[in-house]
């Protein structure tokens, strides 16, 4: 899976969980400040990313991720390290 | 005499989950005291040692004076080992006498060993000791009764309050009852301990059973306490409808309606909401309007799903069984016979939640998630304990780390199921 596919799926998943139009989500979007994610929704987002990408994310590390772009990096790195 | 309490094997301890994740079975409250206190009192033991699962030994040693998991205690003088699930009132075993192993089915209920026979036994570990005792000593059928499941402790607690009240031999008002308040029934069936303050407009109804308010209890106006009832030291009742049969441990804050429930101690149910036929561990916080069902609409006996098995309790009244350190949000609705694992963070959905919630679950929208993880739960637990001047120690954290591993298979399965449901 390349970085662009990760990016598309992260945006699509984020929009679905937060009930937004995908066009409203970009790499600079802050989950809380820009997209209005409450703390419970951040838990749902982590669960949704894990299901979408079939990965296990460390809770503490995952919840440090603040923006969509950093989520893409985090997940991409995770996938690459799992493959490696 | 020397008494040793044990509660293995683990498959028997598991029948007391989620309350036994972090304590031996004999620490469960039933009536005015814990099961172990009753056994020690009945046997008149001066010296008591304990064998608990290795993962909780250090944490338990911080709580008790006697030796914990020390094999040297198995050697030496005459000794009696008793299983912590036995009902003390039914135990008819002389502390000293011929060596023998008392069996309840396949369970070792007690082992009595005269000093002369100790050499025949393997004192290397509790497991080796019990195994060698079964081989080397005569076996007899134990006539005592035991608790097999955690809800049985809760169901027996109201009767036990009556027996414990008689055994305590206390009655009268040594604290303060402010007027106007009322005692219904025989005043000899009420004990208000020193330091206890009962505010005006409180009714203590002892017509159906005794009421024991322990030292430092504070009862706020518009509380009604129906006996049998025991309220532990420094607990505060805030306009509570404390229906019959409640046993409450120390330092709780309780409001709303509570019926025939056991609350181990240090837990809060500050606000309105119904708790019936429930067993609640320590350091639990039930948010406002948290309510449990304790009766099915068709009045049939309640089934509990414990350790993956559906078990008919044989009782038509069983509420929620809630593990230590679990928190519920406002408006949480718990199902009849629900098991809510320890260290849970439970968010309401507006509907009754599933009957089994694993330990360390962050339940969001009815789905088990990893949430913010266990370290966040530990921080909350440390804060809650700190508010009551109790320390969250490295030994306690190590114990919960072991519980986290112990409960991982059930939780991980629920998390995977939850992800699929949510996607």
C-alpha cells in the first residue's frame, strides 16, 4: 500500500466517523480544533483506523496524533514497519 | 492455632470474577464482615497466613499483617488450612485433631495437619502441599457449605447481616441522631456507633431486620434505611433510599435507591439511579442515573455469562456484578445479571448494555474499544485513591498489569468484534 492510498483511506475513514464530507478533510486538519472530534470520537477514530488498515495501534502513541496528515504518516510508518 | 487461608485453584477463583481479579475470595464482603473475618473468628485463630495467586501477592501483602505466599508457614506447628469460599457458620472442624483432608466434591475444603505428620508433606508450595496432603492423609467428606459463585455471596448477605448483628452484640445509640428522626421497630435492633451522625428527617426502619451504622457514618436528611442493613465506617448516605439487605463497606458515598446489594468499599454512587441485587467492587464510580435491572420481565431466573459460559443463577433477582475501579457515565443502564469487568470506562448508550463487558474495556456507543489505554485508567485510579488518602503503589499496578494480561483474550475478541460492528 502506498502513501497516497493510505491518505485517501484516512480521509475517507475520518469523514465517515466524524460524519463530514470528505472534501472538508485535508492533511492540515486538526481532528479536534478543525473537525470537531470529541474525546470519545478520537477513540472511535483509532478503532476505525485499526479496522480499515487491519493494524494494532498503541493507544498512547495513537492519541498523540493531532492532525490528519500526521495520522497518515503514523499509519503508513506502522504498515511499513509491520511489513519489514 | 495457626490458620492458613487459600482459595485456589484458579478455575474456582474464576467463578468469583470480576470481584476476585484483585482480591482473594475470602476478602469478599458478606453481611457485616468479609468471609475471611468470619472464618478466622469461628476458628479462633491467633495466627493467620494467606496463599493467594502469585500475581496479587505483593499487593495483598500491603493490605494484611499475616504472611502472604510464604511456604515456611506450611511447616512448623499444627496447622489448619481452610478454603476461603467456605461458609463459616457451617464449618464444624476442630482446629486441632487428627490429620485429615476435608473434601467438598473435588475441592480441597480444608487440611488439618498435626505437627507429627508435617514431615510427610511437601511444604515447597501451596500446590505441592495440597497435592501431597491428598496423597498422604486420610480424606473425609466436608460437611460445610461453600459459596461457588460471586452472586451467591450477594444473595446470602442479607441473612448474614442478621447473624452478624446478633454475633456483634451491639445495640443502642452511641453516635448522634438529630431530631426529628424516627426509628421504626425495636430500638434494640439498631446500633449507631460512636462518631456516627444521623441528620434530621431520617427514618431507620428495623421492623424487618437490624440496622448497624458503623463509626463515622454520616446520614443526610431524607434518607430511609431499611434493615437488615450494615453501613461501614465513614460512609455517607445522601438522601438515600437504602432498601433492605444492603451491606456497604467503608468510605462510600451513596445516593439514589439501593436494594439487597453489596458494595465492597470506597465506591461512589452519589446520585439518583437504582442499584439492586448488585455486587460492586472498590473504587467504583457510578455516574448519575446509572441503573441496573435485577429482575427479568418474565420473572424467570437470571442467567449470567461468566468466563464465556452461560450460568443459570437459580435466582430471579440478580443485578450487576461490577469489578473494581470501573466508572460509568451518567445514564448508564446495566442489564440483569451483567458482568462489568474491572477497570472499565463505560459510556451510556440510552439502552441496556451488553451482559458481559470485559475488564479494561472502554465502552463507547455500546462497542468495546481500547480507548485511551490502561495507563490512562491507572492515572484515574491513582487520582481516585489519592482523594481518599490511599496510595496507588507499584505492587498494585503490577497486580493490575497481570489482570490486564489475564483478561486480554476476552477483551481483544470484543475489541475486534466492536471494530467490525463500527465499520
